[in-house]
C-alpha cells in the first residue's frame, strides 16, 4: 500500500485558551516515526493555517490495548476515546473498541485520567484487523514555582530551562495573573516510545508532510496558587533553552526549526527558529502546546508483517525496532493482531530492523539498507526458538456455552502479564517468545468486558510450549469488587486495585472505576495498624466528587487487612461527607479486593 500526499490549503483552525500546558523533554534525536508513538492531549491558544494530508483511506478496524503507569502497573478507570466512542479501562488497564471506520494512516486515540497527564497518539491501522496498543501515562509532578509579577526561570528535569518575563501570565479568560505560578513538568526517558509525545509527522511552512528529527521536545503545565489554569498573556513571549545532548554536539546545526503540536490534526506545525548558542538551542514562543526543536525530512512509509515459525502464526503485540545506520537513533512499533506494522521514515535513510522478545532482546534482525520509496517488506519469519517459544490457544464462552466476542484472556507467567483479545467466535491466541527456557507456572483468567464476569483461574505450566486451553467458562461473579451506594444510588466496581504501603504507616489504598459507566468510580485511603478494626478515611474520591478536608465522616470497618501481597482486603464503610462544593452526601459500601502491592 503506497503513500501519497495531498494537502488542503486555506483550512483554518481556531484554537481556544490553553487548558493544559504540558511540558515534556525528549532528549533523543529520533529521526523516524512509527505508528504507535504517544503525543499529548491538550488545547492551545493560537490560530494558524494548517495544511492537512487528506488521502488516508477509511478502513474498518478494531482497537484494543492496555494503559499502564510509569512502573508498568495497570491504570484502571482511564477514559479512552477513539472516533467519538468512549471506553473505560478495567482493573487490568485493558480497553477494547468494536470495529469502526477509521482513517488508515491517521487514526487517533486519546487517554485521560485525573492525576495523570492527558495523552493521545496517531497511528496506522490495517483493514479488518485489530490494532493493539500499549500506553504509558505519566503522573503529574510539580517541579517549581515562580512569581507571576516578577517572572523568573524554571529548570526542568533533563536540563531544559524556561524563562518568563515579568507579568507574562494570564488566566483562561485572559485576565492578568501576578500571583504564584506553579509549574508541573516531566522528563521522558530517551528510549521510551510509550511515553514520547507525537508520532513525528509534521507539516512545514510550505505545506509539505515531513518526518522530524528531534533534538528535544519541551512542554509544561501552569497553574495558579488556587489551582486555576494559566497561560502566556497576549503580547508576551517565553524563552525556551534546550541543552544539546553530548552525542549530538558534533552534528547539531547552527539553527533548527521550532514546531508546535496540533492536537486535532496529529501533526507538528513549523512555527519559528531556535538558534544554537554554545551547547544549547534558544528560541521564543508566544503560546504553549508541545514544542519540538527539530529538522524535517521528506517522508516515506515502511510496512511489513511478523510471523513466528511460518506465515500462519502472526506475532501479535510484538515490538519491532528500527535503528538508523547513520547515527544509531532508534524508534519502535508494535504489531497488530495480524502481525502487521507500518510507519513513516526519513527518505534516503538506511535502517536495521530488529524484532524483540518480552525482555527487549533481539530475536530476529534484518539489514534493510537505504529506503528511498514507500516500501512493503517481505514477510518476516522469526525462527522457532525452541523452549522459549510459547503459544496458548483457547476460547471464552459464557455459562450457556455461547462465545464471548467482547472479552480477553490474561496470562500471568512469572513477571509477565500477557493479554489476548477474543475474536468474534470467542477464540484467542497468544504467541510469545520468552526470555528463558526454565519451567514456569502461570495462571490464565478469562474476562467478559460486556457483562463483568470472569473465569475460574486456570493453572498452566510451560514447557510444553504449545498449550491448548480449550473452552474457558466466563460465568463467575468477579472475585474482587467494591460495591457502594452514593445518596442511595447503587454502583459496583469490578476488579478493583488495592495495596498497602508499610512505609507510610500501614496506609491502605483501594480504588476502581466502572468499565461501562462514565464518571463512576471510587478511590479510598485509610491508615490502620495492620489489624482488623474501625478506621477513618483519610482521602476519598467518588464519582467526580472529593471530600472537603475536615468534614469527612466516613469510617471503614476492616475485616481482612491483607497481610501479604495476594491476600484479600475486605470490609465495609459508611457515613456522610461534604464534597468540594459544600454539599453533604451519604456513602455506604463493601469491598473485597486482592492486595496487589
């Protein structure tokens, strides 16, 4: 499938006031893009003519995946949006969308959850196949404060610096703000494609579609002392200073272009110049979204399929890594359910392609040479790795034996958690290459996303490495739950998350969010002595409401405290609380949650 460009001139997009000024630093000269790179979800305060590629054919595609935090733990209750549809991640961080019409070269997915930076990504999808994605959310962290009236500078993790003149801030209504400015920032690891914003596709000043070679990406979120969102006032400028990485000093040019990220179009837009001054790039901006210090390259596409042993066994959810021969910069893609991957690369570059196993080790490598045109690779066949190769097959059925098309199987094997989504007939297949050859014991559990059911955990052992699980009956009530009544309206949270932090004075955390109802969820925190008893809540969030500090009257009767990881945490809670708006609510409930940490 080739790639051509068609641009629509005179298409103007009006942007509203900045909601979030999210700042990330990506200190790596990535010179090619691949389908599953994350970009940030925000709204900017500028107006600019944008030229769009409009040649992407529409295809039927299904989307499913998993949302994780920075520690690779599942994030439940995250809101995932694709094509106007909404899904909520379950306790395993899993979401799934039914097949829908999507642009094959510009499908966009957005993820948000309170306490994390919003994310979205643009990616390529293959017709009539499930696209599996993995997303890593970043927790918000304050990195400093400055005076709005006096201005000042903030050093960001990774060495970048923001310099604000006096009186440079305004609130979301445009009113001048001179109080304390709270700056939230985050650094992204240079080798983490799960966290990196944008997918490197860009539009230059001539309306040409490009691939960016980044020297760094910068962004920040600004808030006032009372939590109000802030932005740069009209007529003011902020200075961005980006240190050049040691490995790039010799090749870094005297100037690079500045590019801001356009959320709706999933494109970087050229808008300004940064000059090299010593060992850093310096430029000014009048608004914030993501800003990238980059050079542009003409874009061609690269696609292929990865199979295990033969072309009848596609490797689903497998990481494919490209390394640019000229400077060893790297990027990754993840295969879909058919083993397919596709992305854009700089025209004229030479690349090495590696297929990686679960530990990031190379299990297959190809020297692609120079790529000058849109390229479809021959099928990539990964040889049988003997006892490292694992294939699990099975079928999820309900209590009457009918297939479950909207479900998934989760395999817990050693330190790995594998997820396989069901086909329309309820079948699933997991083909993986393990990192060792030792005997391992794992557990398989089937989940019905539609009806909130799960199967009885089934124990497996590998080797043997080809395991036929047969039918898994997914008709049991979920073993874990938080059931609560808020103002006499009943809710049930399936498969919540629970844990105890001993270092914080036996602080217990319980939380979960509905996978079928928007804005339904609960998060509780209380300190106990490690034994059964009655304890007051110290933090509460329920269905978008938080309790007003000092007015909480919710108590927890702890029955099983969860002495060790894997043990149950059970109990009840009841009382009244005053929310952030001053209204009083009645809350009662019970919980049975496995201790996860």
